C-alpha cells in the first residue's frame, strides 16, 4: 500500500473516532445518561438532574447529580446489587471516610465539572462490572444523590 493511501485511511479512521466522541459528548442529555447508566424508565421522583462527563481515548467518566426518593434509590441499588464501599479495595487505601469523600468530590469536579458537597453523612456503594465501575453517593439526611460511572 502506498504511503498517501495509508495517510488517507488513517485520517478517515481518526475522523470517524473523533466524530463518535463528539456526538456522544455534545448530544448526551442528563436524562439519556440516566437511562443509559442507571435505570430506564427514569423514576418519577428523580428531579434536578445534572450531568457532567470526561471522555478520553482509553477511559470515560460520567457523573450525575440529582434528587431521588429513598424508595426509588433503594429499588435501584437492590435491583442492580450494589455493594457497600467497604468491600472495595480502593476504599481501604484511605484511613478515613472523610478523605475518601473529599477525593471523590475533587475528582467529580475536575472530571465532570459538577460541584457536589459529599459530607460524612453520605453513604457510598459500588458495582464492579466487566468494563468499569459504578458508584452511588447518597445523603442519608436528604434525597440528594450522585452517581459516577467510570471505565478504563
């Protein structure tokens, strides 16, 4: 294969890959992200839905911040079999829950541009999947919740 033809093929592939990421990045609504990552249909109690994400060639990071009733949240967590964060080896690297929550608050802001206030009263659960990990952070004193999905 001649060099100019190789360049054309490589450029075509690069344009397709870039186009794919642009479409998924700019045309994703918070509601579509909720349906894709959490539950379809969206429970009626869900409101004040915000979404942020970061896409790279080898990883993705999605965050959703919203209000949800305790009953709907419990249903989602039980149906999908989320586990307490204490079972996650990553959590064991932190000596205090407060430090772990601060790490996630900063990570959510830097990657998804969502400013969330994760306090010690919040609970954390996770679900390890084949292509990544899902996390739920929720306030036990309110209906506020944060969902994160990351894949590498």
